[in-house]
């Protein structure tokens, strides 16, 4: 198990509300291309965090293709989910952010553009 992944708050709880869902299905492992993409995403998240966290950015907001809503991920949760996917082929179950302040989160595209701008500025020096 990953040491930096937040612990399931209902682990070992006989009254776990998710117990009614049963055990997770054994999904297909990631393809090599999907695993490479997750590794690249993890590296990107590390860069984004190093540049944006000092600016007060708490994490990323991602559009969910399944429900059509935006989900807010702090840096640790995002990093943990990606590492879990790389190691186990699927993200961990997690509790969504409770009443996140949307102004503290940026989109992936914003984070990528910010990182690209910093890199371009450094290369021009």
C-alpha cells in the first residue's frame, strides 16, 4: 500500500456505507500506453504543484465525464490517485472535497499553460 495515500476513513469499519456495494470488480489492468500516460500525468502534477502551491493553489479541478460535474482534487489526493492507478490499475475510492473554494483550484489546462510559461521564461534567460 502507498504510504502517502490518504487512508480510507471507513477501513475496517463494520458499518462502512460502501459495504453494500460489494468488493470492487477486478478491472482490466492498464495498457502500457495508459500506464505511460498516468506516469506522465503524475510527473506533470508534481511540476504543477511545485509551481502553483506557493501561489495559493490548492489543487486541480477536473471535469468528470461520467457525471458531467467538476471535481476538486487537492494535490495529495490527485497524486495518490495517480500512483494508485499506476500500481493497481485503478484509482482508489476517495471522499470528494467538502465544500471546496473553487477560487483555490485551477484547471489542468491552466496549470499546463502556467508551467509552459515558466519553462519558456527560464529558457529565454
